[in-house]
C-alpha cells in the first residue's frame, strides 16, 4: 500500500473518502471533525442528535458531501470512550475505516491521524497505529484462490492529512515505522497461513535467504547431515520421521558489527505437527500448519529490524522440520542426546517444539547474547490458561520480562507472565535420562518452559508461548481468520526501544 502524508485541512482534501472521528458521548465535534461538520452544514451533529451515531468503538456513519467540499464521501468512525482511548483504539478505528473503504471499492482514502490531537498521545505513535491498523485490517490470505471472491478492488493508497505543520515530521516518522512493522507482520501471516505442503522447511530457508539478499543479512542453512554432525540430537530426533528435508536456519543482521549487543530470536519452525507416533486426533489437525508461527514471527521481525536499521546485532535461529510418524520416527521411551549434552527421555513425540528449541537455545550461546527470546506455539496448556487473548511469558530475567511487558503494552500484543518455580522441575524428572519431554497436563505451559530453561545457558532468556495467539478462528478488528502475525510487532517494539532503555537504565 502506498502511504502519503499531506499538510492541510481534511475538508479541503480531494479524495473518494475522507475519514474523521468522534469519541463516545461527544455532541459538539471539534478539531478536524468539527471543521468537516461545519462544511457539511451540521450533518455530523445531526446524526448525533438524531441518536443514530454514538461514537462507540467500531461504529461508523457514511455521509455524502453533495458538493459541499472536494471529497465525495465522509466516514465518521467511533473511537469509544475518551477515558479508555489508547493506541489499540487507533488501530481498530483505522482498520474499520480501511475495511469500509475496501468494501466500497475505493482506491484511496484520506484520514486524519486519530489521536493526533490528544495531548496524552504522541503524534508519532498515533500515526504509526493508523498505518498499522489500515494495513493489518486489510490483510487477507488470497494467494491460493483462483477466483478472488472476497477480493474486489484493493484500497491502494492511504493519505494522512495533518493540519498542524509542527506535527508533520512526527507523522512522517510514524508512517515510516508503521508501514515497516505492518508489512513485516503480513509476511509472518503469509508464512503461517501458507499450507504445510508449500511452507516447508525449505520454503522457510528460501525466505530467509531472500531476506538476506534483499536486506544485506547473513544467512546460513544447515542441512540434516550438517546439524546431525554438530550433535543437534534433539532436532535430528524430531526430524527422523519426515522425508521433507529439515533445516536449521541462521539469519543475522549486523553480523559484522561485534561491538553491538547481540539479541537472539529463536522461532519454533514445525511446518506441520501431526504429533508423530503420539498422533494427534484428526479433528482440526489442519490447524497444525500454523506450528511454525514462531519461525514466521522471527522472520518478520528480522525484515522489520533490517528495514529500520536498528543499532543491534540480531540473530534469528530457526529449527525447521515436520513432525510426522513413520517407520524411522522417534518413539515414546526413546532417549535423545541434545546439543548441550543433556539426555532427553521422549514421553510424547507430540512435545516436539521443546526438543527442536532445546538445540536452538544451546546453539544461541555461541553469539554471547545480551538476551535470547524464543517464540513458539508450544503448548495447548497455554491456550487453556490464557485463552486466545494473551501470549504466555516465562523467563529467567526480571529485567527482560519487564521490557517485554512494556513492549506488549505499547503494541497491544498482550503477554501474561507465568512462574518458573523450582517445584515444577519435579514434573519433568526422568528415571532414565536427564529430563523428560512431558510433564503431563497440569501446569503444561510452565513445564514446557521449565524444560527449555534447562537448555538456555546463563544469558537472560525469555520464552513466549504463542499457541493461543498465533492464529484465530474469529476475525478481529484488525485480524482476519487464520494467522495473526503475533510476535512481530511485540519483538520489533522491544528491539526498537532496546538501545534507549539500556542507556537510561544504565
Ligand atoms: N504444537 C503443539 C501445541 C499447540 C496446541 C499449539 C494447540 C497450538 C494449538 C505442541 O507441539 C504440542 O503438541 N504440545 C503438547 C505437549 C504435551 C504432549 C506435553 C500439548 O500441548 O498437548
Ligand atoms: Mn506437538
Ligand atoms: Zn507443535
């Protein structure tokens, strides 16, 4: 999508649709909405007093300007209650407006920066949120449909109109960041939505190589024989059952700048999780194509980080394989030896994510990282605990956890911390090996993380369980059914604020 910024009054903007807003309960619109109302002879006040428009979040009213100013249509979007107004409300209102414009078949819309006139909200953040809401709200996974049924004509251009000249630079900066971040989230959505026969480990590796080419990153892809030779026995174990070539992907941004702090992002890349010999029930098994959403989030984040030119050394590690049953597949009772040297008793071949990540976390040590964050659709138990509302956060560093919580707050990609108390260790003790890969049903999200903790070295480490947030069967205000791209905005925000935080906190 083309995004442009213009200085001026929106009532003078010549566009097929201009978008203004209203808080709930406001009867005398001010600012740009007031200016449009006056130009329309009180049309907005009229729909308010008639009781037809209340300004609730998600509410819209379409008005025709009838020659009173250059734009043909005006869309008023509700922002909800002023007390509850935040960046998430801006994203939602922007997505609502964009979807409306798309449904009308319009090629362009011009909008004011929702929240841009409110003192408590930074204009740069508001503009970023407008662009994010617009791009994410319009996202659909269409590449495999031959007749573009719900496609229609795309909305091609978004214009942000700002009256105040002093705010223009901030609006432009917000637009730049918002576009980069939203496009990165769309990359993650595409990868995750793409079916398992197309989004194979090879496809993930090719995507990493393409990003490396386009953005000047360093990329290395280890084949089965290569990671086996490195003694990555946990990843090799999971990959035994599949004929689709597995990969261990290493993608690095600023690899040649050793002075920058290194942050490692490890993404679970199970391109299809059948459960293996511990086979899953067939109902909804198709959704397990999304089991590489952690890898997708990490790849999307790498694209954003490179395009934003952040002053960090960022390393993506992606263990990628299918998890399938076969005559060669690992079995319950088998014992694997991981890269760290620890032995693992397999209780369930369906607890495969922690196995492949165990080797990635051990591999991460070689970068001497300032932090390691893994992202994984790890446990059904996390979905039981937090539903589809929040990502599970578990980690060894309070400072890192707090940074992640702050980034979650800013992006609306919510996280909730679960404890990693020593008592949970009892549940993954093995009779025959150093650890077992399943602690049973109770506290399942935590025992999954406790397992990973044994393979994380002494670097600050955090684990994001996105099993409940990576995909959805109900469309949200700016998410379509299917992959959400969760993690990209959160991680990018974390990394974008990393240098400042380090400086200010000493
Ligand atoms: N990929 C699944 C977790 C999952 C479940 C993601 C539902 C999204 C929705 C993971 O590999 C898995 O199967 N985990 C097991 C672990 C158990 C065997 C200890 C689970 O959650 O049942
Ligand atoms: Mn599984
Ligand atoms: Zn899985």
